[in-house]
């Protein structure tokens, strides 16, 4: 049997692609190695911008906490700012991903779970996909496996250690009342605890997501750094650590190869400063399926229309991710001064929250910082003791 499209991976990128493909009438197979619902290590913040990409109402029962602001910490400095609009919500990834996969299935696509793909190869006019159990053929393939595994390297080179981050996360059970007393309507981000990254405490329903993430080249012992971070924040019990890697966005990566497209983390679509990836996973999955649908419906055999995928991703968020990398390097190359200023000026945090809400791009934010920079910010923080 020849499919129009095979999607490898049932996370947010794969589910988003599957729903678009099914609604477009494509004969689509989605292959997922796990059985959903499954545990997924993640801080669990889903931006309202990401939610805006859905063509269905997002259910209230998946929302655990609503987020209107952030508490930003560096050394002994803490600043907390809020907006009068919701920026994001916290969710549990196992529940979110299972729900999104069900929405993809609603569109009529075929889904096989517990089917691990072991190889993908471009043939003359189709793609062959082999699993441990079977072999499939399709006109096109979207690899939406996240940053784990090696399938993405069929299309692009392997990232160097400066191009991906290592994250360690755990869940700390706590009563909601005590969570709300500690932090309400906000997340906590602490810089200076991981190389070109941060530690986080995100409030959920009866638990905290606590973790650290930093560049692989700079975070040599993430488990020790995580233990220290937990202890410094008053978490004294023994916790189970879960690790994962995320790409550092903003670097130029190849995302198509003949009939194979990469989406989401597999394509490297992650904010280099905040680690936000869900919005880009969802949208890139949708764009990939849209372009493949257009290619099939126009009968373009030379595949030139597939170039639209890269163009549209670049137009929608490519520049934003590039400048997220510029901002991340600017902050982390001079952390003592940069983060002291960052955590002492309310206007800087207020504007950053607009970036987090996707109401301001990183490019616009950097321009604002340049044109509104006050020498007093620098002098005040140089004169203070660290």
C-alpha cells in the first residue's frame, strides 16, 4: 500500500501534521514508538500563542495553572513582574500529547502505536519506512521525533555540543495551597545555575516541575547540578531524575531532503534563550503537512514546491529564533553584568514578557534595549557588590 504521507512521531509536531493531513484528505499513517499516554520529561508550559494555532477549542481540564508573569532570579536578586493578559498555562505533557493525538485521529488518519521506526530511505518516487515489525511506502515523510534519536540525521548533520542543550527534570509533589503560597500565576526562572541555560520551578496541579537546562558543552555534570539546585531551593528528598536533550535554535540546519521533511525539535525549532519549543513544533508540523498537501494536489513531480516549507517556517518564526540565539549569547557571554541588569530593571522584564507572549519579537526587543539603554543601568550594577 502506498501512503501519501507517513508521519514518524506522535508528539505535538506529528499530531499537528496528522490533523492537517487528514483534513486535507491525504492517506496518512502516523507511527509512534510508544503507547500513549506516556511520560514525557518537560517543564510543561504551553504558551497562549501555541494554543492559538489549534483549530479546536483547548479544553479547560488540561489547564493546571494560568500564567501571567515570571519571577526571574540571578544570584541573590529576584524580580517578579506580571501582565494583565495570560501568557501561558501549565499542562502535563502525557495528557496534552494524548489529547493532541486523539485530535489527529479525529481527522481520519491511521495511527499505529508501539511501532518503532528503524530506517527511512528515499527511493526514486517514494520513501521506504521500516519498523521492527513491518515496512511501509509513502510519497512523503515527516520526521517529528523530537530531539531524541538519530532519524533526524537522515536529513541533517548531527548537532555539536554547542548546538544542543541537556535538561534534567523531576516532579515534586505538593499541595496546591502551598504551591499558590509560593508562586501564583507565574513561573520561576533562575539564571546562573547552568551553562547558557537556567533552572526552573513551574507550578502544576499538586506538583512542581523542577529542572535545569544548559548547553551540553558547558554542563559537564547535569545530575550534580540538578541535585545542588534542588537542595538550594529547599527540596531535600530523593527524586527521580529524567533527562532529555533539546536543540539550540537559531542555527542554520537542513530540514528537507528530497521527500523527507523535519518538523519541531527534530528540525531545531526551539527558542535558544527560553527553551520554548511547543509553539514551533505545532506550527512547523502544520506547515509541513500543508506544503505536502499542496505538492500532491498540484502534481509537482520535481518537488520544487517543497522549498515552500523552509520559506514559510523562516517567514513565520525563523528570524525570531535567530535573534533568540543572538540574545542568549549576549546574556550568557557577560552573565554577571547582563543578568544583574536583567533582574534589576522592571522595564526590561516587562518587555521580555511581551516576547514570551509573542507580542514582541526578539529583534524588536533587542532594538528596544539598544535605543532605551541607560548608562545608569550599567553603572548601578557595576558599583553594587555581586
